[in-house]
C-alpha cells in the first residue's frame, strides 16, 4: 500500500484558488443532484475542556471519491507557535477502500472555505459589487480576499480585527499582494470615513 503525503506547502502549490473554486462549484452541483453524501460533522469534546476532535466524512459520486477530515481544535494554542486547528484529510479509493493520500488539513480548510465563499459570491452577489468588508485578519481573511478578488472586481476593502496591530499588518501585506488599498475602520479616506457595517 502506497499513501501519498501532502504537506501544507504541497497543498498551496497544487491547489490554487481559481482551480479550487472550479472544483467547489462542480462539487456543489454534484451534491445538489443527490450524487454525494455530506453528513454533519461529529465533534468529540475533551472532558477537561481544552478542545475537541472533529470528524468530517464525505462521499462524492462524480468523480467517485471518499474521505474524512480529522482535526483537533485547541483554542489554547492562540498566541503560541501551534495552530489552533491541526489535522489531516485522509482520501480513499472506492474499489477496495484503500487509503490513497494523507493531506495536511489546515491549508485545505483555508483554501476550500474561501473558495466556497467565492463561488457563492460569483453566483449570488450583484454583478457590480465591489466593496468588501473582512471581519478578522487571519488566514481565512487572506484566502477570502483572494477568492473575492476572483469573484468580483473589488475596488474597496476594509478590514476589522480584534487586534489593531494584526489588522495593520494584514492591510500592509495584502495591499502589496493584491495591489489594492485596504483600510481599517476609522482610517480616513478622501472625503469620507470607511467603516464595517
């Protein structure tokens, strides 16, 4: 049995946002056609209250595939070198049920969650929507900004974070990355004040 192991860097290299948005769009159609099973996640809460173990299985009929995401959620990791969410996605082939790959889960979650938001925005937002408000300045904010810029022609971005320092760092980093001005609530824009609704 050979199992492929994909690291966080591998996932970011192999799953660019435009490709993931296409896959998510196809997957949502497959689920809507009743050709997939996506049960509610199961959470095992640790008795001492330090966190939980989450299990998220799924089956897709086209292309035929199945897998499970297994992650720990440890809120106490905030402010430490450890991510609060850690785990893997385990993929299986369906002829004999053999494991195929073990994929780092945090990167998959960051890209996939934002891709789903991007697909929803593409389908549901007004065609001329160009203002984006981000609540938070972490990994999800970065991937969501990327997905929103693919879904719509974003002209104005405002970011809010519980940490002013994090918001400022996010705005500087992502402004350079996307060549777009990102403001924090309270910063003055010519003639008006930007705010998050």
